[in-house]
C-alpha cells in the first residue's frame, strides 16, 4: 500500500478501556460516595467555559469516571473538583495527550431552524460534518424517505439543546480562547462561579415546552443503566456516552452529561438510523455531494484552470486542473464507506479505498509524464462523517515533485478565503518540509500553513544554525488559523423578511487595510452572489438593514452596469454603519429594513425615494446621480447618504426637513472629498486601456522565496572563515560582491530555461498591473484621507507601505524584461509561469538590495554593519536605514501623497481639447530649444511620439490587452502614416528599443556598465528609457510594447523640461547641452525664488552676494541668499540647492557622499565644506557683514542654512546636519521665523 501508517485521530481512539488504564483505584473509591448528578453538574459545567477548551480531554475522562463510579448521595464541593482534576493531572496519561485547541470553542451550524451554536470539543470541523448529515437527511426527506424526516427532527431537538446551553452561558458563535492551555497540572477554578455553570446543563419539561421540543424526540440520546454499566468495557473514544450524552434526573428532568458529545451523538444517530432504515445508499450519496460541493463553490478562489479531461473517469467527485504553467492539481474525494462503518466517525479510519488510492497513483503518474510537468499536488478531500485522516503517502510512489494534501472540505474552504493563500505557496511550504538540510517535524498541511502564516512565511529561523530540526505543535497552528478565519468570515444565517427563507451570509471585507474597517458588520448573501445578484446586510446587535441592487439601467453597457452596481453596493457598505452610529442616539431606528435599489431612466431627479412599505424602501438612481458622482465635490455621495437617512427614518414617522437632514449628514461626511464612488474622467491613454483590458492582481516579491534565499546564504558563498557574527567591512564587501554574483548566476539559470517571449510578456503584464493599482491608490488618496479622518497617519503609513511593495516589484518586473531579452531562449524554452515570475521578482529584488548595502558600507559614512546570523542569513544593522533612509522616504512619500490629494479635483475635469492644444503650443514655444533637442535625440518630434502612442493604444483597446505584439513591418507602416520618413522611422525605433544581445552583463556598444545595472536610476539602456522590446524572428523581427509602459516613458522624458533628468540619460550633445544650461538657469532662478519667499516672510534679502564684499576672496564664491532681520539681529547665510530627488539607495548614498563634510574620494571639497569655509571667512570679518546688513557688530547672530528645492536625505544625515544651523526645503522656509 502507498499509505504510511500515520494517522491523526482523536486521542481517545488510542486509549484502552477505563478500568485498565483510566481508573486509578484510589480515585474510583473517592468518587463512589458522591451523587452522580451533582458530580456531573460540577464537572460538566466546565465544558461551558472557553478557558478550559484545551482541557476537554481530561474533563471528558473525568465525566466517564463519574458515570462509572459515582453512586452515592454526597454533595460535590469546589475543593472536590479541584482535587479530582489535580489527581488526574499527576497520575493519568490523558493529560499528556492534550493538545492546544484546534478550532473555535463554539461553532455555528446553519440550518432551517436558523443559527445553532455547536460545542466543538475536540472534534475538529464539527459543524461542517453536522452540516453534511443535515443536508443529506434533508435531501432524503425530499426523496420522500419518512425515516429521514423523523431522524432530522430528533437531531435538531438535540442540537437545539446545545444551542440553549450556549445561550445560557452567554456564549456566541466562533468564540475561542487561544490562551487555553493544555497539559497544565492546575486549572483556575473560580470557587463562587463554577457551581452555576452546571445549572446550564439541566433541562425540565417546562424548558422543553418553551423550546418547543417534545421529550420523546430526545429518547434516542438518553443513556440507560445497562449502557452505564458497560462503560467499563468500552473503548473511551467509542463509548456509549458519546452516542447517549443525556441522563435522566427525574421523569421530566435531565442533564447533559457530556456537552461536547452532542455533535458526535447527532452524527452517530444519523448514520445508525440510515443503516437501520435502509436508506444508507442515498445518505452516502448526499454526504459525498456535500463535501465535494464545498470544493466546487470555492474553486474559483483557488485560481484553478481546467485542462483537458482525457484522463478523467466518470467519477463525479474528481477534478483535474492547473494552478500554474506545468503545475497540476488533482482533487478527489475519498469517500468513507458508511455501510461498513456504523461507529466509524470515531473509529480509526481505514486508508482510502484501493480504487481511490490507485486512481491517485494513476493520475499523478500520467501528469508527471507531461512534457511541461514541473510540480503537482493531489488534494484528497476527506469525506464521511468526521473520522481521522491520513497525513501522508509513501513519497517513493510518486514523482519527487508531487505532493499529497489531505484536507477536510471545511478546511479547504477556510484556506480558499485566506488572502495569503494560493496553491503555489502551499506547494513551496511542502517543499520546505522536505528540505533534508533543515528538517521539519511531520505535520498536517493545514498546520504547516498555519505555522508559517503566523511567521509571515519566513521559512527558517534566523537564530538557529542551518540544519537544526524545527519542532512545533502538531496542531496548535492549524487551530489558530481555523479560529481566525472563522471569526473573519463569521458565516451565519440571516432572515431577510422580504423572503420566506434564511440566507447564508458571510463578512464581505475580510482583510481591510484600515483599522476602523476591521470590525466590519456588513455581510453578503452567498446564494445571491453565486447567482450574480448583489444582496447584503448591515448587522449589529440592534439592526439588520438589507440592501439589494438590481441591474436594470438600459442605457448602460452590461459591464458598466455591473461596475456601477458594485460601486453602489460598496458605498452602501461603507456609509451605512457610519450612519447608524451617527444618528442612533437621536432617533428610533428600525430593527430591520430592506432597501431595494434600481436604476431609473428619469431625467427629473438624481435619486427617487419610493417607500413600498415602512420596512421596504425602493430607491431609484438615475443617470443624473452618476453624473453628480463625476464632480470634484462629493455631491452624489451626500445625496446617497441623505437618501439612506430619509429611508431609515420612514418607519418611525420622524419629521424630516432638509435642514435636519443636512445637519445629520455633515458629521458623517465632514469633508468634500470623503467619498467611496469614484468616477473619474480619463486622464491618459492608460486609463482607456486599463478600462478595457482585464488584468490580474499584480504579483509582488514573496516572503517565502526571500527566506529561501537568506537561509545559509553567507555560508554558501565559498568565502573562507565566515562564521556567525560581524565580519570586517572589507570581508562584508567581499561577501556582498560574491553574493551578487551568486544571485545573478541563479537568475541567469532560471532565465535560460524560459521562453523569451513568454517571460517578457509575463513581466510586462505584471508591470502594467502594478501601474494600474498604483494609479488607483494615487487617485483615491484624497478620499482615503477624508473618509478615515481619525486614522490619517495610518492611511499615510499603509499607503506608503503598499507603494514600497509595488515599487520594488515594478523595478524587478522591468529588470526581468531587460535580462530576459538577452538570456532567455528563443527556441525550446518552457513557458514562464507564476512561480517563475515570483522567483525572478524576488531574486532580482534581493540582487538590488545587496548592491544597496554594498554602497552603504563602501561609503564609510553611513554606519551600516553586516552581521551573519546563526542561520547564515545576512542581517544589516544600520543607522542609515533607521535614521536616514526610512524617515526620508516617508517624508518624500508624504509630500507625494499630499500632491495627489491636491490633484484630486482635476481628475473630474473634462479636458477641453482646444485649451489642451493651446497649453501644448504654449509649452512648445516656451521650451522651443528643449523640443528641438528632443527631436534630434529621437529623430522625430515629441508630438509625433505622442501620436504614435495614440495609434498603438487604439490597437490594444480593440484587442482588450495592454501589450501590443506587432511586426517591424507593420510598426514602420504606422510610423510612416504619421509623416515620418523610412529613415526616421528606423532611427526612432532603434532609439526606443531594447534589442537582444548575447549577455546581459555585457553592455551594448557605446554604453557603460552603469547604463544597465538595475540599482542605478536614470539608465540609458533600461525599459523605461526604451519601452519597445525587439524580438528577433529570423528575417521578420517583432516588437512587444506595453502601451501603458510607453506612455509612462513619455511622461518620464517630459521631466527633462524641468531639468530633473540627468544629462547622461541622453545620447545627443544637443540634449545634454540643453539639460546642463537648464540646470544652471533653474539654479539661479531658485536663488531668486528663495529670496522672494523670504521677503514675503519680512526678511531683508540680497541675492548672490560675492564673498569679496564680505571679506573673502574670489575663490570663496558667493552667498546665494543673504537674509537678515534687524528685530532679532540675525543674519542667515543661505546655500540654495536645486537638487534632483534621490529615488533609491544608491542615489541617496551618492547625495550624502557628495555633501559629506569630510574630503570626498575625488579630493574635491564638498558643497558643505565650501559653505563652512565661507562661514569661517565671514565670522573673521564681522565688520563687512555688519556694514552689509546694518546690524551692529556686537549684536550679530550668524546662522548657516541649506535650503533645497524639495525633500532630500541631507537633513537626516547627522554629520551633515551638524554643519548647518538649518537645513530646510523651500516649502518649510517659515521655520526660519
């Protein structure tokens, strides 16, 4: 058999009978004098407390002992229970078998009786298996099987008892106590409270009457005296108490002896009844259908792509799909044969049937032999009613790249909804588990995933030597995962009074970015979503407010209609909770209400409120409403909120007037940009393209691949005598240099395997997806800040963190293209998949990161030190990162964020083509020399380049793509159609194109190494400078062009007008000369701007004051701006610098090195040193400065200042900062006041 004999089963299954193993003589004698009922109350009440969840095993053990031995009348005290539990803790092996909790304390069962709380105990996924039997019995009832209806009635009677206990104990669905500790020898028993807990378990005839439960419907679950007497001989995991958890106290009163067994008893009863009544075949069928349907319902979340079904059998519970290029998933239900397993939900399970086992082997072998095979998984969905499952198969039976993943359908559903989960990631974790150099203790896949998810997918331990085995709890992490996911989803039933049935719902927004959205109370109807309807409910302890949106606006295209509906739906979600909190104290709000939202073709009013009844409110939105949403101010959103408030006040007949409504809306929407519906005017070609072309969510660098790179990295570089600790800077530089070489070799090897065209297209699409997501965040910056007014710092920090992730992956995506055009295959390469993209993105990011640290250490001024951790990971302790780079980047991003906020109104402006043309003409006239130089650079006018982008964009919009694949012949034809000569066309294409060459590391002719190195910004030979990718195809070259990328390049080149691009980025002397003159011109102009601004602040200023007027010599140069204030006798000697923004580590290091007060490597004095020289001269010649400013010599206070045009890293570097009294940017000059 291919299965290892390794089971995860309930620990009770592995025990012997009580008399032999679990009944110490001294304890049994102690128990004899006590009343059975009193003891059951005292101990059983602990089952209602989440803090004892991890101790369920010992409590169940003690309850069995009580049932067997307690036959007296003595009362039970707090001390008795405490002594019994401590005795067990010190003598019984059951304590060592306790595990951390594996699931919530109370789960939720969805049924036609509504929500029923179920005590999970130690039976993981209890509610899923109960749902399976209820579904099966309901289906059998529909098939006119009378016994199924009767059994269902009895089961619900029992389950409702458990639900009532949970209510009495004031518990709620998905409650859990992750701090509940197993294996402890002492339990915290509050002496005054524990007695009342037992009362929750007692039911009288009066209680049953109030619950409408007939006593007779519970008869199957009462334990008899005969069954009690046989408990001694039964196996603990299969005892009668698990099937019969009720025991009578009197004829009309009983107690639940074993609360966690309620779900187990229901499952056992259903199975035995189906066997006894002869409908086991139907029961089995519906059980299997239920389990597999959960997979089908969530398969879209797993990004599975169906493949040819040639190797499929007629098994309805089997699917084969791909989850990446060359990566196959085989999903099959392993059904438990219920005919042969009457007690089977607790028995040690058999392996899957031989038919299933052989099928798994057959499919894995078939797929492993596919020509493109790289990796594979089989997901065994464990069927049945809740028995244990196998954790592994004999690995020798399968290809080394094939993994077996046993899961229950319930756990698969939780994984599917986790935003961090994808099958490639799980595959990587399973590969990590196989790592022979760093062994992991064998564990279930879900526990493995939960373990690494809690560690943010860091696969190795930094402070453990490589090769040390990793030990962890066999179940704790899957318990944490289940609890968190259940609480996030919060699946339950809600009744929509407009419909005759309960609706299953779950939380819509599972992973919000902002803390004020984390306790989301908006739920979506799963049934409606599955049928492409939008229905949801805002639910809290007081209200249930429903909304349904119908797509009926005839004048809109279907795709636009769906988009508008989602916008409205999400706006309702966003505002309804805020409305409730704002007005609930002033009005009597309805407990429930139903908003039916439709679209209207009326032109009279934006929104029509039409109550069908006090609780059912129809709202019609017209095209005029959406036109309001296209305005800079949020008039449309205010109308929406006003309408919802009016609708909520209808049931209470509250008097409504416009002033009242306005006063209610103002606190809810305090700012003009607070909105959730964004309907911007198209601002660029990319807007049109992104609107037509579907793009997947961008892939970013992955934590688990970063961890794989880091582990053992320093020790594997082949540099002798490397050990844990801090090497010298000389050795650190060797390590980093060698590390970059090793990373490049690994990147090169992967690229050499891949088809050139496929990897380039994959990277370009990812880059386009990043551009699209970045644009969305930038354009909603103002709205985010206005909507989350109490969390403005959080909004900024989260936005900055997201952009940092995007920026890293965007650079890596571009570099992949630059490398692939040289290193990837033109023939016989395999198609690039997501795994390849993840690999390349992460390795290239690490490649660039090492170069940054190399620059930091080599500079010698930034305080960066390398430390080798025990695992071999390179760690960097750096003052530079903490004190310079991070605060600088934060300030830079904050400024950019503010600029996006300021630009927000312009996004709603419909561009006037005539005005735009006039603006372009004006710009062209003002910067005529620039456009002339650009025309020489590109052999064509800048306007023609723009026109070319426009024509190419039309092609991709037609194709609903972002990337154009076009032959050179066709591309030249388009160029000629724009008035370009054939010669011009060839020259322009050559200037815009990245062309193949034999080696990426070898620069093209007439280029330097710096033109290709990815850690350099503003490179001549980069994708952003050359957005056309030329692929050799014999005598018919083709081009791959990302049109959004092309447009980004043109915008990038436009920065040269402002002198913010380096001259080295260009080839022509004309362009270099123009940039040089522009920088000089703007530098002088900046001096004047600083002077004018200081005059506005009441300073007296002089510009470009020669040092010869201040006691110095001609070689000392001049003071850019001399500002003075006689009121304070202060003179500010200001060095003005108009600097290009430093955008990466290398540029930051270069800027700080340039301004360092020490001698720079070229032997020249830095700007800081020159300024200090001027200050020294002036302080030695106070008469001249006194005469110049009119301030008496003895009162003079001289301050040195550096003023920059924008945010720079300079003020964050202490050695430079200490050289100046003030370092400011232009926008903060008022700080001199």
